[in-house]
């Protein structure tokens, strides 16, 4: 049994993925794909086709992708060390916009 399978909570699983792979911090598509890869398992994925995977997703047999995205956002809100580059850039540009609005008022 892998460490991923041992972790019961979605939050713990996502936090581990963000810690171990910084590339996942900026791209929800990569995070979701990696999460599902570990959730289904390599061997099972190798023996199924795309339709099988989509069927599992549509039947609710996999973690909801919106849940994965929301949990990632909450983790990054709470843990600055797990924020990606785009998170930091958005924060900086938001500060710039706020300053311009305040100057104009």
C-alpha cells in the first residue's frame, strides 16, 4: 500500500503532492491529473482506456475535481510555502491595482 493510499483525507493527499512536486502548485490540471493517477493507481490506469476513466469520473467514483481545486486553494492560503509563482504574481499585481485605485480616489 502506497503512502498516498494510507492517507485518508483529501487535504493530506493534496498537501503531500504540493510538497513533493512544486510544478503542481501553479496548475490545477496537473494537480488533478496527478491526484487521479495516484487515486486510481498506475497498474489499473495502464489496463484501462479513456472511456473507462471518464466513466469512473462521471459515476462519482473519483474525487470531485472541484474539491481538489478548492482544497488546494485553501492549503495555499494557509501555507505560504506551498504557493506557486503565479499565486505570488497575482498578489503583486493585486497590490499594484489597489494602490492605483487609492491614488485616484
